[in-house]
C-alpha cells in the first residue's frame, strides 16, 4: 500500500484509488447465472455470466453504451468488465465468449468506440451476434439503411440551415432541440472524438469475422445453444421479419383505447422529400419542387434584387394586403393562425419515427434454463411493432412435438431487462408484461433519471409513470433502477439482488 511521504518542497502524493470490487458483498458463492447491470448512466451494459463445471465461466456482454457521459468513465467501466471476467485468471486476455449488439444507438454501443483500445488489447471475443437487420449483404437491408441515412441527412440539414436559424417561437426552439437530441443517438459519441455509432457496429462485425463466428439472427426456428453450456437454450424473438411491424413504433388511438400499451404518431417516409422545402435555401431545386405554393401565388414581405442582394427591400406588392395581414395573421391574439414554423412538427415526428424504427431492429433474446424452464429476457429497446410480432413467432425445439410459441417464453420469464429505459412505448401491456406471471419476476431498468431530464428541451419522461407502476406491481417491488441515486428496493434485496456503486447483480441460484 502506498505511503504518504513528503520531501522538502514536494507535494504530498495521493494514493491511487482502490479498484472497484468485482464481487458485491454477500453475493452467493454458487449460482446458475448472474446478470450484472452497470450503473454508468443513461445506457445499457449487461454482463451475463454462466458458470461451467471444471471450466471458466461463459461470459456474454450485451451492449456497452451511454449518452451524456464522456470517454473516461466508459473506459473505467470496460476495465471493470475486464477485471470481472479475468477474476481468478493468472495470465492471458479476458475472454468474452459472446458479444451481443442489440441495435445501432449510442446508448447501447458507444463504449466500443470510447474504449476501443482496451477491447483490442485486453479482450478475446469468441463470437458476435447481431440482428438480421444489420446484414448489409441483403438488398432489403441496404435499402432500409439508405432510406434512414437520407432522412437523417434531411434532418441534419434542417438544423444547420438558414430555415432553422430563423426559428423564433418557443415551440419551434423546443422542436429543434428535440430533433437534435434524437439525432444524437446515431451521431458523434458525446463529442469525445471517438467516432460514430455506425463505426462501433462495424468494429464488432470485424471482431466477429476475426473470431470466425459472426451471426445475423432472425426470429423463430430452432433455439441456439452456447458452447460448453449444457441445459441453456437461446431463443431469438426479434427483430421482426414483417416490414410493417419492423417500422411499427406508433401507438395508435385504438391501442390506447384497448389498453394495449402503457399509453407518438408516425410521419412516415412519404414526407421526407416534402421537408426539403423547409431545409433548402430559396431558389434551390428541392425548395421550389416541394414548396407548398407556386411562385405566382406568393407575396413576400420583402425581396432582394440584383442591385442590393445583401439588403432586403420592402415588396411593393405586399402593401395591398398589409393592413389585412396586420389585423389577422400578425395580430398577437390570433397567433394560432400562423403556420410559418408548422413544418418543424413534421421534422420532430420524422425524428421520432427514425428513433423508433431503429429501436425495433433490436435483437431480442430469451435465455431458457431447460431443467427449470426459467427464462431471462433481454429486449434491447424493442418497441410496439417488435412486441406485436412475437404473437406469431414459434420455435422448433428438439424433442418436443409441438412448436414453442414466444408467449410461452414470456410466461416463464423470471428476469426482464426493461426496454428503452422504461419509456411509455417500449413495453407492450397486452401480449407483453401481462403475460409475465412468475411470482419471482425481477425487472432491471437501465436509467439515470438526472440525465434523462436534460434530454431535449423538456426532458424525457423516464421511468414512465404507468409502466413503472405496472412493473412494481408485477414484480411485487422487485424492480431495480440502475441510477446510483436510487436505492435498491428492499424486496429486490430480499430476493437476492446485490449491488455496489458500480453495478447491480441478479442471481439465478
């Protein structure tokens, strides 16, 4: 242990902080599975450990990302994963037998950029699993990616262009801030210079290729097995194959009425080109093509001519309607008439659609322990469309005469990783949580509430009240939020959940 000595004229040396423990106090010595949720902020990072007799444990890393946190905290987290996996190992790299990347969002993948050198230098990776929607060798996937890239470019242009610079209203500024926050999920990683989220995904593909085991998984079919882990089957529930469900992130009025969800509407791809009118500079082809009014029907207040292009001049043709406009459109009491910034709501809805569509590409996995029939469910950020698709997903299980429906797995779930930080449209009610009827159900929510409140202009409602209340009821209080400011509920501790400031552990004993 370092000592504090002081030479003449020198400063007192501060001892290096002790490394965070890799085992929580009072953890069981033996277990069949351990699910570790890291408490690093608003993001997902889960380490699933499956002990093997006479061998080192089988370790699965499911996502590693965050928003609102810089590079060094994520590097510290990845070092903790390394030390946890290496515990009891004298030499060699830490072995992640499987890395699962659920979908292309910063709060799930940023760590693979921010700690890239640590992953390269200190880890062996045995396999990488991705959803089928990441397989760019398939033409339909390339089309989806290209359409998304095109829409993102339109949104980014709207934020950077002259049209957005002129936004004056509170609603306009609010919408602009919300669009920027949603786009941040797929853009630069917290301004650390670490690269884009797509680069993290490409890195994992390269690691999977190098390991000789890169798989793009589709729902249904036969369950997968894990090398050297007998008695555990892995079922793939999503992403959905049905395009209408893959892009189904909306919560309709009918769904609300029928109480299907814990309570967004879509803008759709058809509106992407029309938005070019708002983000294009005057006179550009896109702006003219999609402008709502033809030039002969427009009466601008001012214009610029070739003699004074830098200075707008009053439009003499506007004077004839100026009094009428002043009494109606410009009257502060009739502000509701103004449509100058209505196009912003379309941008906001398109941004929400892109965010939801990416969430619906989440790789959804259910780990079944055959002898006891218990299931651990990891849904990524799957939203309404993905959840609805599971009603038709079936699995062919060796030794069983009839297919196993996905709803059967939900009914046997003992651990649920709550999707999308417990937002309102990321857990289906009917056909979802209501099917999870185990009396020992535990739910983990990866969420930092303080960070969520800073997103956009009004903050994000996480955890969503109705869903959080339903989770607490379903689990009899065994619902744990990763936020270090939140105490682990007594009911969860009684059920065997253990925690430190760095992580929270669930044990299947």
